[in-house]
C-alpha cells in the first residue's frame, strides 16, 4: 500500500495527467520513507557493532577479558533472538508505526544509559543498557520491513525491502570505521549516544513519510499456523543457513579488528577502517542477492547460498596466513560479499518455503534463528581467542563456512 495523496483535478473534474503531481508526491513520499527507515536501522546497526571497533579500549577500561568484551556485542543479538517472535506478534496486532517510534526513543535512552555506565566503569549496567537496546533493535527491524512493504507498489517491493536490509551492513561499516575516531575524541562510551542519535535523526524523516501506514492487520497468524512453521523441515534448514551465515559474519566483524591490531600491529583506527569494508560490501551484496538468484539462476535459491559459503570457506580458513594488508582487504571484500548473499536472500527464501498465510511468521522465525548465530559468535569467538589464539579461532570460523556449504547442498528449492 502506497501513501495516498488526493488527485489534483483540472477544470473539467478529471485528474491532471500532464504534471501528475499526485503520483510524484506519492513516489517521493515512498522514497523518503525507505530512506528514513533505513537510516534508523543503520544507526541501530552502528550502535550494535560499535563496541567491537574499540574492544581493546573497553577491555582496558572495564578490566574484562575477551569473552565478556564479546558479550557487549552479543547481548543485543541475544535479546533479539528471544524477543523477535513476540515482537512480531505484537506488531501484527498493533500500530507498528507507533511501536517503532517507542523503540527509537527507547534506544536513545539506552544510549545515554550506556554512556553513563561506560564512563563510570560499570560493566553490568552497560550490559543491561544493551539488552534494552536489543529489544528496540528487533522491533525496528521487523516494523521497518512491515511498513516499507506496505509503502511501495508490489512491483518495487523487493527492491525497497532490499534497500532497507542493506542498512545493516551500512550501519556496521559506519560503526567499525568511525567508532575509534569517536573514542579518540570523546572517549569510547560516547559511541552509544552518538549512534543512537543517528537513528533518532532518521526517525524524523520516517515519521513524516509514514503517516497512514503501520495499522494492525486483520489476518494475524494463529497459534496453530505458527506451529506449522516450527514443524517444517525446510524452514529449519533455511534457519540453519541463517544461523551459520550470521555466525560467520559477526565473528569477522567482532574479532577482525582486534586481530589486525594485535597480530599485524596496525593502529586501532586503521584496523577499524579496514574491517569496515567487510560489512560495507554487503550493501551491494544484499541488494543484488535476489537479482542474482532471479536473473542468473532462473529463480533458484540454492546455487546462490551454496556459492556464498563455498567462496567464503577457503578464504576464512587461510585468513591468518595472508601476508599483506592489500591481500587482507581483498579477502575481506570477497568474504563479506559472499556470506552476505545468504543473509540478503534468506528472508525471501524462507517465505517461499511456507504457505502465504504464515510467511510473516516464517520471517520472524528466520530472524530469531539467524540472530542466535550472531549472539553466540562474538562470545564463543572471544573464548577461543583467549584459549587458543587467533589462528585457531579463524580455523573454527572456516569450519562454520564449510558446514554452511554442506547444509546448502541439501537445502530444498522453493516450489
């Protein structure tokens, strides 16, 4: 459903087809909505990943090890895992536009809370602020997809949703590249209110362009329909692919910068700038994943997912053996593009594996399972780094990519 505007009539009472102001206004409103909601999501994604860009500073300031430092990143994902399905149920039955507004302001409060806790050296209050922010994040993600889907015509819906989901890697790149700069100028706790402020700025454009959208649906899934999703083997396979792709994606995002700083002895700012290319390439990858599947492979999903893990596996396994910074950057570009093909395609893929009346439930399930991988990965990665070093940690990450390729080989094609 597109935002509605009154037609401009000419002298004889018919619409003025020459200038078509109503169509132009509607189109620009839809564009503004997509941009505004994507900016909100990008600010939240930057907030989510930013602690990874300043991990050495966090560890020194709070006196914690790698595992607890990884939890600062993983806490938001873990919260999203638990709250995604309940949040989807609420959004199906309420005005998602107003719920999204509450979520954005909640994030800003959490950002200020995190800044205060970080300056005071309070690790657990900081974790609590991240948990609150995790609830806000998953509400914005689910509500954003819902409202963007309603705002544009069906012929452009996939493109609009693709642009919205690309806000994730865009925000990750923003957080990875500018987090060390903010930390150097204002202290590392300043990253929390700064990126919450980006989300708040995007909300102004979103709120203006989303009027009339986000109302409650009459066809919310029943408990029985929800159960059919949980009993579906293809849905669980798609969820497993999402889990593994997010786990690999978050491992590199969380520990790649520390590896470059500790092992290659680059500055923290340089490490953050280099690692930023890993999520940044996902802007292209996530938008193009559906085009690649539809145009190159004739609508098949499995070849894209199989190629995604197949390209990533050898590069991750060999990552700590790459000798020069240009080669490392090239490998990050290739791995970042490859693995985010699966992330970009998985939400449309899982919808096609179930009946239309439970498609939204399947997407919520995919979000929950995928983010479980994002939650576990930084924490387990930190534990492996502490226990065995970066070489073993990247071997484990490579094994995750190999497991993804094996699972993709058995993945079903949608009917």
